[in-house]
C-alpha cells in the first residue's frame, strides 16, 4: 500500500513512507486509543503490508517506526506499559535457578557435548532473563527489532546451563563495518538485515572452562543461519558484535575466527541522529564473521 506516486516523506529501515502512509498511521493511532503499542504496530504493519520474505509482519520494526514518528512530533502514542519499556532495563527475577552453581573448571572436552537451545518457553525466558540480568554487565533489556535467544547447555559432569546468547537486528550505521562491506547508503538499506548482531553473550561466572566461549561462538555460527531464516525469512550472511575493550579483550571472538574491523564512534547501535550518550554508547571494538563464501560481495547485492 506504499504509494509509488508520492515521494517518501520518511525513510526508515530502508523503506520509504509517503504522506498517504503516514496519514494511515495517524488514523490508526488516533482512531484506536485503547490499543497497546504492540497492537498498533501489528495493525499498521499489516495495513502497510510491511512483511518479511516468509510473510510475517515486521511488527518489531514497526514499533521502532512508531517511536521515531512520535519523537519527530508526527504522532502521539499511548503510554508505555510500566512493566516492559523497550530498550530499557527490566525487572529481573531472583530465584534459586539463577543462583551460582557448583564451580565448573576444565577444558571443553570435559563438558562436551555443548548445545545451544533456542529460548521458546516461558520457563526458559525467565531463566535467560534472570541470568543475563544478574550476571551480564549490561543487564537485561527488552531488545529492539528481530531477535533470538539461546541457553548454552553443557552435558558433563551433569547437564547444566553454562551461558546465554542473544542475536538481534544489526546496528544501523557502523562506519568500519560499512567500509568493510563496501556499502553506500542505498545498498546498506537494501541489505542491512542480512547481518545479525550478537548483542548478548554470557558465560556464567562460576564456569571457567578453557575455550568454551569460542566453542559456543562456533556453534552459534553454524546454528543461527537456519534459525534466523526460519524465524524471519531472511538468510543471514554475516554476524557482527561490539566489544567493550575497557572490560574485554575479544579473545574468544578472535579464537572463533571473527575479524576485527576497528572501533565504533561511540554512539548507540541504533543511533541515527548522533544523539545517544551514556552507558552502552562508549566506543566499542567491532568484529564480524562471514557466514558464507563471498559474503561481502553478496551484501553489496552481488550474485
């Protein structure tokens, strides 16, 4: 339903929205004041036919679009629910399952096989949120855009959760990554969603297993392609991550054959307007991992 006759008034995530599209958004927001933001995003995405290759609506991206339109003063959204503000720290449960377990020390061979289990059930979601909220330095935040989460399980000496992973939508504009790919703005907009960001990685602090982290990253590289395509209809071509060099050295990423590209400018990963500051916006080391041959050429739109 995007008008091809009208020039886009707003361009967001590589898609142009005409004045007619924005009028429809305003009509839905103003005409249905009792809908939640989530429900508004689902409705708008369906009416604008903003869908993924698998037919699912881009409702998460539409949530971000609604936020952006409100920030520009173009619409007025209902108040965020106090329990789940997106992009902010959320209340973390404290339960027995999240308490430190028995110390696990050794090498990867001592705990193999290691597996990544996609988080899908409520109990898994609560455990993931608790472990990341209590033991990851950035804590748990409701993520922006598309995302998948995993629990990392070790099989020996007893089966136990030893870590957590999250992959999510890529950073919008990352200078060293865009230079590595060879993107201009238009090509980046067309192909950006074929990069997936490793936005959380935690090995729980009572586990000290040599090379476990790099082994887990290797498992992720093999598993995420199919999982992401099944969930979102797009086959990823590369992974990216941002490492706080004041806290970490990126050793596990280097050991798993990720390529160091350089340093970010120090803005948030979704900051288009150069406005974000504070925790999480400090300069980060940028690493990428191609997931297929000729990934850079394919990301430039090549065959």
